[in-house]
C-alpha cells in the first residue's frame, strides 16, 4: 500500500484497517487519535479526538473519499530534539504529504479545525500580553493551511471546555460535544 511506504520511524501513519460493514462497523471503524499522531484513511472511517488546548486539523478530499487528521500539542518545533507531530509546524505538513501520497488530490482538500481551548480559569483573562497556548496552536494551524492554500471550511476553537470530536474521513462531516 502506498501509505506504508510513507511511514517514518519518528511518526508513523498507522496502516488502514479494511472497511467493515453493518452496525459493528461504527464501533470497529473508528480510530482514536492521540496527541502527537497523524492518521490517514483510504476508507470511510471515524477519527475521534479529545481536545483541550491541543488542536486537531482534519483534512479530506471528498471526491476520492480520502481523509485524515493530526492532533498536536504545541505550535512550533524549535529545532531541538526530534521533529515530531507533537508540533503543529511538523504535524500539518506531514498530514498533507500523507494525504497526497495516499491518492488525495491537493486541489480537492478541505480542512476543519478544532480545539485550542483554555480550560483553566487561572490562565484566562491574562493581561500580561502573552498568548495562550490554545490560541497559538490554532493560529499556527491557520497560518500553515493558508500558506499551503488549503481552504478551511470551519473552525471550532477557543472555548473554556474540553471537546470530543468525531470526524468522518470520507465526507469531512464532524460531530462535536463539550466535556
């Protein structure tokens, strides 16, 4: 499979499970994406996230039914240590490359953005001029997607509560619930 050739030891894109059918498919055909991961699916599948200040970037090509997502913790890799998808500046380009290598057409890609919250009261209303982590995560995602010319069709960022997101890889549909 093309996707397997893309996997790198530092941050592999998990292989696709075969599509399932019926009611069991809804349970079996979902993937929980942890922070610091990138995932792409060639088959209709749900990707599930739990988000606070982290951001999930979900990108899909509805024409070809290919989609994927990344869930990152920090905005930019500073060049020290290992470049990993824990950083938005690494995660989003990695996701875009994996989608194209899986057969998605770049001009058909669309994105949704979730997360970037500020869950702790002590960190809200900070007048010191320093940005909140969730805000910086959302901003870096929007900057990279704009630079890469990927249209963002919706954003749900910056709340004071955690979120559970379920994203459909083939259609881009999503369901968000507050925690």
